[in-house]
C-alpha cells in the first residue's frame, strides 16, 4: 500500500510539473506570436482570434457525440455479448465505449480525408504520404512568416474544436471514469499543441504530424469498435491493419521523414535562430510521441496474438 502511495504521489507530481511546463510554454508562445504579429501586420500572421469558430464546432461535436452514443447503444447491446467475468459496471462501460468509438471513427475518417485533400498538392507533402513535394519546403518561403492557406487554417480550427469537445464531453458525461484525469491531460495537451503549432506558424510540418496521427487513428478506433464484439476474425483483421498502419506511419514516416525534417532540414535551411523560437519544445513533443508509438506498437505485436488465442 505504501509503495502504491509513493507511485501515486510521484505520478501526481509529474503531471503537475508537466502542466506547469505547458503553461510556461503558452506564455512564451503568446509573447513570440505578439512580436511577430506586430512585425508582419500585412502578411496575415496567425491570430488567436482565428480560433473563435472552434467554440461553435466544439458545441456541435459534443452534441453529435452524445447523439451517436445514444443511437449506437442498441447496436452495442446486440453485438457485445456479456461475459461472466464482467461486472455490470464493466459491461456498461464497454457499451458506452462502443458508441464513443463510432463517433471518433466517423470524425477521424472524414477529417483525414479532408486533410489529405488539402495537403495532397502541397509543396511540403512528401511521396511517402501520397504527395509529390518535399518536407524541406516546410522551412522555405519566408518561414516563420509563410502564408497559411485558408483551407489548412480551417483544418486547425476543426481539429481544435474536436479536442475542446472531448474535454467538454468528459466533464459533462465521463467525469467518473477511472482514466478521467489522464484523458483530460491528453485532450488539453493536444488542443494546446495545435494552438502552439498554429501560432508559431509551424503549420506545414504540424499538418504532416497531424495527418500521420489522424490517419493511423482510424484503425485504432476500428479495433476499439470491434474488440469486445463476438466477431473474432474481423477484430483480428482490424488488429493487423493497426500494426500495418502504425508500423508504416508512426514508426517509419514519422521518425525517418518528419522528425528528420524538424531536426536537420530546419537547421540547415533556417540559419537565423530567432526564427526557430519554440523549436526545442516542438522537437520534444514530436520525439516523445514517436517513442511512445514505438512502445505501443511493440506491445500490440507482443500481446495481440496471445489475446486472440484466449478468446
């Protein structure tokens, strides 16, 4: 019990320190963005006010999430057979998770398609992601004062609205979940990273990172949708798609092309260090995400097959 108490105290301390770090980065970001806005009034440098529509989008997505969960509940009850080892609380949690997985699958599928349409002809979209450009273009054309295309701007706004809606939905309907605090930190951090990427005008490389994550999240939510159902072979096929998509996108494209772009191409193409404000924080987040994905894919590969054998 004492060991568990120490672990909990350490975890709480780390989470608090991380939140303080995020707040500190927000203050620095605001100062740098304000300075750049004053220097480049005529070029349309990103503004905080650009995210005002995200509030309305968050309200719509919160309501849509609630509707999808209610609509999918009868379906979940018919495809998820209750096991004897499940308590009523666990069974209801799995029914609820089914509806949320459907909502997130719909969102990430539609959003990923739209994001690809926006990026497919972009100069910085590499062939590895279905484009014909080069990641080096992320740092050219006057960075950090590059023009942000209106369609890409709206992708950022919609994505921010989604993560805000997730925060609101958890506060309203999922405040009693065991992982409530962890998911709140995840959603608020994701929303902040979108804001940071936009306001520091890391939109080109940021859009590539976001596309990689959104594209691979489709298979992730397919697994969450099918894992508790009676369709064992369908779940196994979806599981293989997770390994394939995460292996290619998050273990190959992300480190070999995008992280390489942020670490090496940026330094080679931008000699003025002042224009790389926030560079270290951006590297920290992307590199940490890459390490986390590597661990998750290895765990999925190691424990996935035994899991299906036991079913």
